[in-house]
């Protein structure tokens, strides 16, 4: 499992881990029953304090994304009910957009430039607009 942390972001590291693992599970990259690295293994791999990973794992456990079994390891739980998954999916999208906008602003882009780049990216990928 490969996570990308931005140590300069305003988003706390444990939240970044939490969000990325949830995204990997929602995207099907991490299948139900998949074993995650131990807290110490992930902390060592990411070169961060193990308490930070433990906090992210605790949140993931509370959300029902993972299950930690003493002496056996940490595993991805079965998929959440559809109504929960849709709500979480939208929340993840908002988080991704917020992080993306924060980075763009750091590079000095204006709101108009960000909006134009986003529209261009959608058009380039052939994303369809929904009319609601």
C-alpha cells in the first residue's frame, strides 16, 4: 500500500492517512479482508511517529473501515451499506478538491485560473455534467 503524505499541508497527517485508506477501500484497491501493515510497519515506512498511524487506524476502526484483531492484524472490513458509501464518497471528493485547491493557491493561482484548469481537466477527460 502506497500512501502520499504532504508534510506541509494544513491537513493533519493522521487525517491524510485516514482519507487515503478510505479512498483505497472505496476504489476497490484494498479489497475486503485485505491485511494492512501494522501500525509500526506503516510508521516506519512513512517515517512518522507510530502514534500518528495509530490515531488514523483508530478513526478507520471507528468508521467501520477496518478491524484490528489482537495478535492477528488489521483487516479491511466488508463494504459499508450503499447510503453510507455514497455519503463517504461525496465527502472524499470534497476533501480531494479542498486539498487540490489549497495546493493551487500555494502556487499562486487565482480562483479564475483554478476554475479554468478544473473545467479544462473535466473536458479533457470527457466528464459529463449532470443537470440537477
